[in-house]
C-alpha cells in the first residue's frame, strides 16, 4: 500500500475548457482574443490554486 501520497488532481482539462470558453464568449462580444486571454488567465489561476492545495497535503 502507498500511504501518505494521494493521486494529484490534474488541471489540464480545466485550463483547456476555460480557454475555449473564453474564446467563445469573447467571440460573441466581438473580442475573441481578449476572451482567450481571460480564459487562459482564469485556467492558470485555478490550476495554481489546485497545485497549492495539493502541495499542502
């Protein structure tokens, strides 16, 4: 048994979905590039939060 080490949470899908969602929402507002950047920033922020939360365990 592997005690003390749990499986880490992956955040790649979260980043990808937020990038796509940001581009789609930005496209409907006439600014797909800004939407893509906002989606990427939110995805990276959530991935960083997940990483820091997992690191403490």
